C-alpha cells in the first residue's frame, strides 16, 4: 500500500502503526503510543513495521492489514 505521510523509524522489535486510508494512500495517525485509544478508534489499517526499519517517506510502499 502507498504511504501518504512519512512513517518514523522503528526500534528493535516489530510494531504495527495505526493508519487511515486517505485520497493519496495510507495516512499514519499521530500518537502511536500503546495507551492512546483515540488513534486506534480512527484507524482502519495497521502498517507492519519490521524491527530496525528506517524511516520511510511518503510515496513508499508498505505492507498493511485492513481491519
């Protein structure tokens, strides 16, 4: 899936970033902290972020799960 917004680098473990589908592709939602439930409520996609992944710019392609 195409990224419409940048995706920050990940740490030493695999994570899933919450995102919303917009006109230009996946829009990464702001605060990704695990305790923030508002972003999860607005999300309709999870972007798979492998461990030690470098930050990605808009336009890159990512693996994502629709829910």
